[in-house]
DNA sequence: CGTTGTCCATACGCCGCCGTATTGACAGGG
DNA sequence: CCCTGTCAATACGGCGGCGTATGGACAACG
C-alpha cells in the first residue's frame, strides 16, 4: 500500500480548507469547485476523498468541534483557579479573529441541518464549563447557572462586537484592552470571590501555577 | 396613472418577504424565484419593481435599519430613567425571535458587501444609545463606554444563546426569566446607581411614567 | 372604444455548482 | 515488468438561480 506519491492532498487538507472557507464566505461558500481551484486541483481529487459535499462539511465540523471543545478547554484548564479560568476564557475571545468568524458563520447557518447539532454541542460544553467554574467558587446550582449565562453572554457578545464594530473594540496590544478586561472581571465574578482583580488566587480551591503558555495577542 | 388594480404587490411587500427569508434562510436564501413562488407570483413581477437582486436587498436592509434603530430606540426612549432604559433594552432581547435571527444572519453575511455597512450603522447607534444612558447616570466618557460595551455584549450574547442553546434560556413567561433579568441588572448598573432592583426610578433624571406599551412576551 | 400605463406570465440563454464516469499518471511489490 | 492501488484531470448531464425580452391582462381616462 503505497502512501505519499508526491504532493498528495489528504482529506484533512480538504476539511481544513473547508473551515477556512466557512470563516471567509460562510457555510454556503463551501463549494467543491472553488475550493479545488484554491487548492490547485480539480473536483476529481475531491470526489476521491469524499462522497459528496455534506461529507466534507461533517469532516470540517468534526475538526471544529474538537478544536473548540477539547483543545480550548484543555488550555483553559491549565489554570486551576476558577477566577483565572474565567478571565482566561474572556481574554481568549481575542485570540483568533478566524475562530470567531467561523463560529458566527456556523451559528447562523441553517441549510445543512446537522450544523446546528455541532453548534449546540460546542455551546453546551462551553457553558457547562463556566457553570462548573462558578460552582467551584461555592455558588449553588441556580446562581452558578445565572453567572455562567451572564459570562457566556459577554463572551459571545464580545465576538459579535469585534465583528460588527471593529473600531469600537480595543486591540489586544492596546492598554485599554487590559483595562476593559479588568473592568469586566469585576462584574463577572461574584462579590464573595472578588479578592484580587488580577489572575492571582484567592483561596477557594488551589493556586494558579500555570505560566500562561498561550498569550492573549495574535489578534487583528 | 391608475393605482391598485386588484391584489397588486408593492415593492414593500417584496422587501418584507426578503427580510423574512433572511431570517429563515440567511442572506444567501434571498432568491428571486423561490420568493416569487412564496408570494404566488413569478419573476415577471419582481423585475418590474426592482432592477436586480441587489436592489431588493438594499430595500430590505433599509427597512431593517429603520426598524432596528428609530422604532426600537423610540420605544425604549419612552422610559425616561436611564436604569429603566437599560433594563428595557435587555428585556427587548426576548421580544422577537424573528428579529434576532435576522440580526445574526445579517451580521454573519459577507457576500453582498454593502450588508456590512447597514449592520455597522445599526450596531453603532445601539451602542451609542447605551453610552448615553450610562453618561446620564453620571459616569465619565471612558467608564460609560466600558459599561455600555459590557451591556451591549450581554445583549448580543443573549441573542446568540437563545439561538444556539434554546433549552438553556428561560422563556419570557417563565418566572426564572424575571429572576435572571433582575440578576443581570445588578451587574449591568454601576454601584452608585443601584438604588432599586426593579424598574422604579432613582432620582438622577426624571420619573418613569411610561405604561410599558409593548410587553416582554411574544417570544417562543 | 381606443389609448396609456401598471402589473404580471412565459419563454429563453447564461452561468455556477453538484455528482458521475472515464481515463490517466505514478509509485511500489510481486 | 507488469500489476495493483492511489490520487487526480477531463468531460458530461443536470439543476437552480439570474437577468432579459416579449407579450399579454386589466384598470383608468379621454
């Protein structure tokens, strides 16, 4: 069974290109022939790797779901203190313009109906993660849910504002950005847990030894 | 110049149908022939009222912009107290599922490039309205902007959550909804202005005599 | 009763995309 | 060598949507 016979494309390459197209042109913009042109090949290649366009979309969605749940949450979970985790999630909004474009594109997509399932699962896991964070701060289930919904709203709304009003949003390197994040954390943490305004610990669970491997920047 | 010769369609009818299609199938879903079928006519009718598809989209967008700025803000401005206005804006999220679907569809649209201009103007005016509300509470420009950004994020994020996780969002008639709104208002009002947790006044500007004409419900 | 202007139906050519069928290049393994 | 399996180019039919061209139908008005 021979393998790479030169510059052979893989199904993963197609799925990644599909994700890129989703971010730039929306789900409807994932068309086989234009994608093939961008990859420097023709449809003949595509229909060897996939049975049809829907199969490509499912592959892309599976990739997206993996990245937006396991990987991101694993990164955030390096922070052990719930406050630091929450702050980390809020700042993660500014990590990738591309990721936010893909999310909003998928969220507003309707045509391949199975897209909604993926969006729902990813959102569900993100929200549950926040609920757990607030529960770890000692809040009851109802209160934790309310705080989590509020924080997740800010998270999603920030994505939207960055897209609709890019001029109103401070760049990640702008000092106003750090100011705004500090401001947000005051509203997004219950008063009992508001011991520090920075990513230091407070004493509810554990310490925060993570050296912040993935930084905030890379935006714009 | 004869006018209505029976059940004649107007350009407004087409624009309204286009808006409906945007909400249900996205901007790409605004196709002339399917729309004509839904209206019980053929393309011949359309190309009498409009020169092409882009003209229809601009008409629909103009309609949308008028409704989402002047009309909504005029309604909210019936509240004279800034706190009541802010609360009103937050609860208005739940007035119309249709309006939120149209907004997210437009926000994620890319293909007719002029769509972005409309979205930007509407977002700009909404945010500015919030900035004015917080300025009326006595905050300085920088603080008012931070509070407004936070509130607008919650506003937009709530739209998104209602769409992505409909089961996690309390219905407008659910008592949990009123609970959540009260909870939000605590975080969304600066401490100095947090005199009441309800829609009563506090004494910064004037009273709140509006009899709440458009209620919250109609959701789901 | 013809004329004029409004509103719509029908028919056509075009283009972009989907999916299939067929053929071909090219690498390894026997 | 040839044979098999991998990856891709080409060619084709079909469909749905856009825009045009033309020809009514039908009211109002003289």
